C-alpha cells in the first residue's frame, strides 16, 4: 500500500513568526546576512559564502550575464540558464568573469545606417539612453560616434532619419585608452562634466564604456561577490545529459559554482552526474543538486556529493508540475523536513550542507520564513524577472509596463534536456511551465535593498543578528485562514485602491 503522509503539506503563507526578545543590539544595521553557499566541515569555513541569501533562478527569462553582474554587485549570485548551447552559456560566464566593475561592454550598439525608429526601439527594450555607434554595430567595433537622448527630439525629427545625421561624431568625443583605471576614468568624467567615457584599444576599437553613475555605484557596494582575483562570481546551470561536454566548457570559462537544473532531483541521473564531476575534478568544482521535498531525497543527494541542495517541486509562480503530474509538496512542509534531515546529517557526519528554498515565495516575508525554517538562501525567479537587469522584454500590457516571464518547463524554453527520465535528449510532450507577464518593477538594486531591509527588521524582532541565530531562535506558528485575512488591511475603505503587488517570487 502507498505511504500516506497524514499531515497536510503547508505553504509559507500558513505560518507566521512569533517575536522573541530583542536586545538593544538588535538593530538592522547590526544584522549580517552572510550565508554559506557550499558545504563545509564542522570548524571550517565554506569555500563559497553569499553576502546576501539570494540567488537567481536558472531560467532564460531571469539569469544571463547582465543579471549575474547586477546580483553579484549586491552580494548574491546568479546561475546562468543552461537551456542554451554550451558555447553560448560558456560565453555568458566568460563575460561575467571578464567584466570589470565600472567598465561596461555595451549591449546597446548602433550603426550609422540605423534609423531613429530603431534607436527608440532599442532604448525602449534595454532602458539605456547612451548608445555607442560603431562601424559594424558590435560592442567592440570601431567607434564612430555616440547617441544619447540629448541628440534627438521625437517631436521634431522623422523616425526614418539616419543615426549618422544626428549622432555626436567621434571627432567631438572625449575618449581614453583601454588600460585607463577606473579612478583615472572618473577624473576625466568629472573634469570634463561628462556622463560617459568611451575607452579605446590599440586597434582604435571600442573596449569599454565608463559611466559616471556606475563609478558611484561601485564605491557604494561593500557586499560585492568577488573571487580571489576581484572578479564577479557567477554560477551556471547544467543538465544530466551533456555534462561531459558542458561542465569542462563552463569550468574553462571560469564558473564559480554549478547547479544541476531539474524538476526532480531524487534520481540516479543526478548521482551519475555528480560522480562524473567528482571523478574528473574532485572537490575543486562546486555543484548543487535538486530539487527534493523530503528527507530521503536530501540524504540521497548528500551521499551523492552535492555541495548544496535545492528544495521545492511545483511551487514556482509559473510552474504547473503539480497540476500536470500530481507531484510536489507544500514548500514550507518540504523545507522543514529537509532542514531537519540536514541537521541530523550534520550531527552524524560533521558536514554541513546548505539548503536552498526554490519556489513558493510570494511575499518578501516568505524569504524570512524560509530562512527561519532552515534554508540558508533562496532561489528566486519571478522576483528577479521583474527588473531592468533581466534578459526578457519590457512590454506594454493594458496600459502598464510588464516583463515577459516563462518557465523552463514551458514550450518557449523548449524543455531543454532537463527532465531526468532517460533517453538521448528526450523532450517532453507536455508542458510543466507557462508563458506569462510580471509587473515591471525597475532596478534590481532598489528592490533588493527594500526586500532585505524587511528581512533584517524581522530578524531583529526575533532577536537574531545572523541567519544561523534566526534558525536557532525562531518560533513559528501555523495560522488559520481567518487570521490570514486579519493580517492584511481589512474592514476599511482604502484611499489607494491599487492592488498590492508582491516584491517577491
């Protein structure tokens, strides 16, 4: 007879934290959100720690090299999506590792023959107002000019007008050599009252753009995720099919951590993938695995050698695995059980394996609940898909700006070799994700800062200054459906009737 869990599986929304004693030291500015990303032995330090407990999902609509740089700047890590060719994924990783803070390789490039209409469309898509003009329209072509929003007026110009006719030509631009330091570039920008400075290599081609705002931003980001060479850190997704080719390419590109991307991780295919990586790289290559929702799944991946383990099946906002296949578990229940198994494993072996809660987070406070229940960090898809830095298009829908967002199990993502069911490059005949829109929310930096301020404040209410202390001190209570209603605005007529939109996944 089938095994039946008698207790219902619960979501984060069915729990609240009960406040604990707060001392005078429990202030948000004293809270540390540093948390381990990879496993470590008792008394030792993890090889990689996050400065904030957030990583971005392994999704086409979320994690490319642009997102990776933006999130690493704030102290988290992106895992670049693996549902693309090996060469393309490795190139994204390489661009992150080659990125010099404050030195931008432009992704909004023009040719002299393009039209104003094309300029406007590109600016709308990327949100960038300064665009280099190169002879071939690439980021490293010969610089022939620059277009900024000051170079054109839509009310006075035809959309057919050529870039060559209204750009600021190279002869009128101030440039600097490619080996200019960030401080030197900043001095040139300020001395000449510039907003940007092109850096030119010895072949007279564009190397980087330096922007006044990026220099200021770099100085104010103490949580940056940097490796020993002061390069931004980045992760990448892999599958259980082409790992023998994909992993070496990503390692050569400089990836800091890998993660097996699958809808279900309690599988021999994941064990075989982990074994191959250990046989070829030992412990030098860090790799997470998942997803699982119970103690058995955790123990399986722990014994297989995973550096961190992801929790969650079917809880994502665009995931329909549960309704398609009838498989999954409430995210809160799964997190609590797997965390208990992790703690037992630590007592037994002296090895601590970090946990990542992946999915089920609707509101910002759910992040704090996930951490209190035992997760060391959370993986977010919808949350990051809403920002300028995500690779999806910003579009107007019913009078509001939205960002496109689709699941890796959707037809749009092509079900790219991610299901551990055997066969060569097997594709599923049904979808486990949807294609959708999410409300556009602006910049990553502003939103992440707001979210983490809530997390820190709640931790202080619980008397905790670290995530480990929160996990030790947290008191959680199950709430009724009535108390959930009570917890929001009720029995009043609100002046602002704009529906509340969550800041989270």
